[in-house]
C-alpha cells in the first residue's frame, strides 16, 4: 500500500468553513492517498477541531504553543525569524511548516485552493521545488533593491498557494538575513511569498502547469479543464460561485499534472510590475 502524502496547511478560526470546503476537495480528488497536517494559528476552538476531525478525516493538528516549544532552539539564534513568526501569521507557514516536518519535502496547500477534478502530481517530482504561477511579481522588495543587492536573487511570479520544497534546500540563515532587513518588508502581506521566491531561486524552481492550476480571473467562468483555482484575497468573493463545481468531475480519470520551469525576476522585470501596479492596470 502506498504511504500517504503528508500535506500541510495553516488555518485559524475564521477560515474553518473554507478549509472544510477546499481541503475537503483536495482529499476527494487527490489520486494519491493524503493525510493532512494542520498548523493552528492559535485561534482554533474545541468546536473547530471537532469539525475539522469529522470533515477532513482526522487530520493532525499542530497547536501553536506546541510548535513554539519545538522551535525554541531553532529560533534562539534567529531573532528576525522569531519576530516575523510572532507578528505575521504567514510566518507559521514559512517557519513552522517547513522546519517541523520530518518528511524529506514540505508539501503545502493553502485553505483557499479549490479542486474540481481528480489529479496526480500536484507537487511535482521528488526533489523538485514547486509553486503556483502568479499573475504578477507579488513581492515585498523593490526593483532598485534587487539591482543593488546581489543576494536578492528571486524566482519570478511565485505564488505560494501550493508549495513543494525539499527540506534539505531550506536555508534558514539566508531567510534570517532577508528578514533582518526591514527595508525588504515594504509590503508586509508579501514578505512570506518573497522569502519563498528567494529560497526557491537558490534551488531552481518550477510551476505546476498554469493551464491546469491557477488564480481565477476577475469574473466567474466555468472551470472546465481546470484542476484547481487559488482564491487569493482579492478574488475570495468568487469562491462561493465555484463551490458547486468541486464535485462535478468526481470519478473522472485523474489528470496527471506536469511542471514547467519558473523564470527569474531581474530588477527590470520587477520594475515593470511596479509601474503596472502604479498605473492601476
């Protein structure tokens, strides 16, 4: 019997309903056996845990306090990493999920990724670094900083709704260096994603097929041919419109997902993205 893939996610009380829908669709459509590991951001209630146990096949739930105890030694010499984890909820995704697992690779799925049909190969091949393809360089650094600092070498268009990352390639010291520079945190909500793009660029990273797994557009369109959509915050209001499609292709032949190489993010490409956002287009 094939050992289950351990898939990690992060959630709190306000996202329990969304997690039941989206992670439930992951369990329903994954061709490989999956066991969930959920990191509690510290807000889950006893009722939340009971609902998650019933709806998501008894997932492992990692309490925030327990994680802090297990991370104490790791964080002792990394004050910037410790501070990010304390102040930014996504710090638990960047630190706890990556450091605490015993598996060779972190396999992560956000609670706002909805699956529509059976699939295999979402996280690529063993040893690969895999992310989703974003529609922009959603990063917390600026183009002139990338131009001036050679160590700010980023993969382009990284979206961390899906992460496949070899733990041996996780460079905690590079992460600490990046987080210790407040000037690189100009857009706090994108710090975690920028850090993954930095870590991934050192290893060489890939995207799960963007024609099959991507972000939704501005309006509802039937997800025909798609395996999944990642409902990032600006598109979150569309999620209820797609919920009914989560079981539409149940029982179909699984789609064997492939990956494609991710480009780099040179300063001029980041500058173009900044200009586009400034112009509102």
